[in-house]
């Protein structure tokens, strides 16, 4: 039975949605193509029809999808403090399926390189561009240097808070980062 163009588009969308979430939860090497395609009710053959260049193509597109989610979230904020406070929070720390690709995928991407690294870098650059449109001190736009500092500090805080099993330490760490950037306002 021939698959319609609409069904192909739907299938690809389902695979990307699942890969974007599962890679952030399990790591890129933590989920195989077979497991991924079964999770959306497709076969290996269905996967390769959607991603003829294989796993590299899928990983690259899934990373871009992950960054798209954060681009939409950050674009809805007008101040630097709003971005920081929505990012550095218990809900974000505890969410594995929709967590930010910066701390969750950076180590995997650094090992993979290639298309994955290119997609990850482009996603990071898009987020930095959004931060530079936010208002900081005295209503001024955030500089590139400040945007870089924000990304490094908030993603670093989330990386540490996700790895640590000390709730008090996590709370102090996240509060310190929020306070650091709130003072910048």
C-alpha cells in the first residue's frame, strides 16, 4: 500500500517529535532507531524513507526541533530576568523529556561532531540572538557578552542541579543564578 504525501509528512513529524524528546531523556546513543520507530508505530524501512541519510540526519533535525521549542519559549519573554526565571526553576530541572538541549545534549554532540554539532551550534546562536533582544539594565538591550554569560550560567546551573542529589544545594545554586541576573535588571 502506497503511503500518501500527507502520511509521510505526519510520519516524519512523529519521528522527529519522539527523537527530540527521547534524545534529551536518554542521550543520543541511549535510544536506537528500532526502538525509536517502534515508539511511533513505524518500521526501520519507514525511518529510512523519512531520513535517507540515516541517523546523522535524524539527530541533526531532532536537535533543531529541540532548540525550536526553547526559541519559542524565550521569544515570549521581554526581559532577561523573565528568561532566567523560566529556565532556572524546579520544573525545568525535573523535566527530562522537554529539557533544554544545551545541557542535555552538549556532551553527546561534542562526541558526534558533524551535522549534529552544526545543528546544535545554530540552535545556540538562535537563542543568543533572542537574548540580545531582551531588555536588561535600564531597559537597554542585552549585549552579546552578557547573552553568552547568561547562557553559560543558566545552562551550567541546570546541568549541576540535574546531576546533584542534594536538594538544598540545588535550591541555593538556582537562587544564586536567578539573583545574579535579577540584580542586572
